[in-house]
C-alpha cells in the first residue's frame, strides 16, 4: 500500500520571517492531529533549508526537501547546490523534474536522470515530477508523453531504487492556473502511471509507489482528489503558502 503524502512546494516565495512563521503555524496546527500517522514534506528554497529542518525537528511526520539539486558530486559549478549539501542539513527529499525547471531552465530528460542518481547516492528521496502540456493533452498524446518521461528519465533505476522514489503527476496546464484536472482525468492518468510501473517492475513496486497529484490543488478540491483510488496525496504550490489552507489540505488525506 502506497504511503499517503501531502507536500508543499514553496517555489521562489517567502522571505526569512514569512518562512519561519509559516512553519511554526503548520507545526502548531498539526499538534491537533497528533494521533494521525501523516507524512508531510515541505520544500522551501535553499536558503531556508537548514532553518526549516531545525524548526520541524519536534514532529517526525514533517520532512523537509530541496526544490532542486545539481547532477555533479561537487566542483566548480558556481551558484549550484549538491545533493550531499542538502543531505548534510538534514533534508531528506528533493524535487526533480518540476515542469518549471524543465521549461525555464531547459532541464533535459538526460540531466534529470543524472539528478535522480545523485539524489539516491546521497540517500535523498527523489520526488520526480512528470506532466503533459496543454498542447499535448489537446493533441491526445498525453499518455505517450507521460510514458516517455517515465521510460527515458527514471526507468533506468533498478526496482529497489525505484521503490525509494515518489512520483508527482503535475499536468503543466493545471499548475498555477486555477484549472485542476477533473477527478476522471486525474484517476485515469494515475492508474495509467501505476500500470506502466507494474509492467516495468512488478505489482509490488507499483502498489507501493506513492503517486501524488499536483496542479491547483486547494482545500476545496483536495478531499475529492485524494479520495481517488490511485491518488496517494498531493504536491501543492500556491495553497501551501498559507498555513490554514495547507493544513486543511493535509487533513483531507483519507
Ligand atoms: P499550484 O498548486 O500553485 O498549481 O502549483 C503546483 C505545483 O507546481 C507544485 O509543485
């Protein structure tokens, strides 16, 4: 059975005081949910990473991750952050392949494969993001696109390594647009992703892989999306920046 997870991707938002306030509000509100075995992951920007890890130490249900990592171990790559640096601050997850990185920073599938390897080498859990553009959906090639991303970017992993990863399905047309995939669209794609994983690896790997939905998920629609059989939680952008809405989304996990 796949682990249910809610993750918050803060993107390039929140200064120091705002970030600290948000974390303390979230940890405070989650105290009311102490009995629940939740898994929450916060993805602050790099500069807040160490501090957010410290602020979350009191609640083992809250994990912290980076929004990106470099594909090299170390070296002359000015401005870049390595997986081992992230790990050394106590963060244990990393987003790889977010559509904003693919689009604005021209990250290729080949580069993403290397980043996944680097993250795993440093014992970070990759949250690997895949998703089709609106054009691809309108041309009815969305399933091909998702299959291609999986097969060329992450299926080089052994079953044992793949089991350490989390998949996030984020249709690009739903990110930050207020458009959410309908329950039918989300379930159909998540079931497709799980079927592809089953075909490549095994039933066991497919059933244990958490597949998160991302794209305009908020506290109004989360409960419905999270109730879908192949949706194991969400990767939340805008609605993760407000403690009340983010905690309501967490509470929507079945
Ligand atoms: P929004 O929730 O703002 O649409 O962003 C989703 C996302 O990109 C999470 O990684």
